[in-house]
């Protein structure tokens, strides 16, 4: 009987599961929707218990499609920087505050004012809302009663792994996304944790991402169909797994994941505390890789597929998108093909949730310039796609400013199914791009870690290089790239003017 590797990704919109062979062939996949709540402007949260239900549902669906194939090991990927607070009965105390949530901007400002240099020297990062430490300080200010009842703090993939195994722990990639982990020492900075008024005992044991940490328990076996006793590997944060699943482990590879938000990832040479890459501090974030001893840099585009979803719902009056809506969106995409660069004078600044790289300014807002009567929904959507593409270029340029040469671009995520957007990104960047054969990169990365843990692969790095497949390169148009260069200059100029307006309103 064939033995397969399973990766489970707790994503922002869905839990996705893949079962693949040791040769990287996907035998089965499944998904289950996740519900995101935004009770106030700038708040983005999910209920941890819902991840458990969605994970069990998706894994069971995947197992049923496999028809009894053996799972050699499974592993997990999940939201980065989204703390889960558990009481002494291992019950979540509150919703998990997700990476895109900006409620902690006052706490981030405090950390930058008082601790900026300390964080930069230890992690290469300035404190921003995207890191878990600011979210924990917000909880400390507004919900001290919950912290008083907290026994352990974990992260999404750790919580779901706990439901499968009973093991409580995390790995260095999620620990690093808290900014409370010292990547050089390989341990929590308990002195800093105490100085910030947090309890070091809340922070659990840190595993390597590719080690077996437990076995599937009886209850998880009953809910999912995976045999009790199946080895479970620690796993990693979603973007650390995505680094593996996109092949962004080789020098010169830039991976762009077009999900609800978009992420731009490259391998980097250690912490940027000195040398040319130090100019990236505060604009690109730095994270421990799932590959021991390595780091990756990440640019953040908070409005990726979110912009597409928002634009479609606003133009149609729909609250949610159903199958017939995706068919209409496909028709709009076909109508976009003859549109020239610039969307006939329309420009969209894509900051629906504030800005990520290179600005990280929660005051930023989305703006549409050039609106007039007679503009079709397809044209309006085309301008949204261009705005996101400009922000992706800003991300790429931060790596280039830091001395990293972009030799190849891998494109994945749900947005990579849109051929107009893919070609547009190639034209805006002025780079050939290749589409990932499997767009669920984080789930694939988790499956790779499962394979390392059970001995199928010698290392996650070699597995990622050999297993991740991409399409033939999509060339860019020199003529369209030159047009986009002029439009990009205009976009940057307008950003500065509107940022000043939003800061002073």
C-alpha cells in the first residue's frame, strides 16, 4: 500500500489539506471554510475551536477520497503571529487576533519608542502590529482578567496539533513571529518577556519544525479517519511552510503568494543588523525559516485577493461570493484582456487594511482616483489588480535595495489562477514569472516537513528544491513594462500625497 505525506494548513479563509507522495505528486486534497470576524474597524479574528472543526472535516474528506491509503506522517501550517490563549483546562480564552489586525497600534508605537533597538538587534525587526507581541500587550491592557487565567500561549497550527496529539509546544518559526524569541540563542527571551509584564511560563517548549512530537490520538482518529498512532511532526508558520512549498529556498528566488493578503518571500543571509540589508529593517520583516539555521525575508501586501473580493461585492451588492459569482468574475477577466496599462486613467491605491511593506502605516486607506461615468465593472476591477501589482513591485524593490538579486519569480495562491493578473504582474515587475503547479504552498510545505520527520527526505531544503514544480516562464512585454514604469512613478507620488492627507485628517 502506498504511503503518503499529509500537510494541513490553517489558512485565513479555509483549512486546506494535501496528501502527496514522496515524489511530490498530489494524490488528494480537500478544504473547509474558515469564518473570519471583524467586530470593529481594523479588527480581524477567528475562533480557535472552529479551526479544529474545519481541520477534522477537511482531513476526513481527504482521507475518504484516498480510499484507505496509508499516511506515513502529517504536519501542520497555520496563521503566523496569531496568539491562542489557553486556560489551565486547555480551553481557548478568546478569539485569536490575526496578523492583519491593527487594533494594537498604540502598543506597537510604545514598543518602537522604548524597545526598537533591542528588537532590531535581536530579530532584525521593528515592532509593528503584525507581530504577536503587540497583540499580547493589547490584551494585557484591555483584558487583564483573561491574562490572569492564561496557562499557555500557542499559535494556530500548535493548537490544532494539540487537538490531534495532546502535545503542547510550538516551533521556532511561530516563536520568531512573536518577536519574543532570540533566533541566535534559539530560545525565548525570558528577560524581555518579564520586562513587558508577561509571564515567561506562558510560552511553551520550542521544537525544530521537522521533528515528530506526538501521535494521532484516539479522538482525532475517530473524527478524521487517520489511524490512531500516526506520527505527527511539529510543523511551522504558514509563510515558513510557504517558503518550502513555493521553492523560495534557493538564492535569487522571489515567491509571491496571492491570497487574501499577498506575501513576497525570499531567503536572506541572516539578520539585517549590518551591511546593505540593514536598510530593509522596518519595511521587510525577517523570520526564522523551517530550515534550521536559515532566515527568510517577507514583504506584506495586506490587500491582495481581499481587494478583488471587496471590489466584486461592492459592485454587485453581494455579501458573499458563490459559484455563479466566480463565473461572472471570470467573464470580467475575459473583458480585461484588451485593456491597456493604466485602466484608462483609473488608479487604485490598495490599502483597505492600512499598508504593509514598505510603509506599515495603519493610517493608510484605499483610494480610487479617476472615477467617472461609463466605466465598466471589468475596468474597475482591472484597476484594483494593477494597484495590488504596484504594491507587489514595492515589495520586490525592498529586497533589491537590500542587495538581493531577483533571478526568478514564482507566483502562487488563488490569485495566480487569473491569467490577466499573472501577466500584469510580470509586466509591472519587468520579470518573467512562473506559476506554481500546486498553489496550496503552505499545505505542501507542511507535507514536506512531515516527510523529513518520518525519514522520507534528508532535509526540507533538498525536498523543496526537487519537488516544487512550476510552469514554463511567462515573459513580460517590454512595451507594457515601460508604460507601467511611468504609471508606477505616478502611483508612488500619489501615495505620498494621500498618506499625508490620511495622517492629518
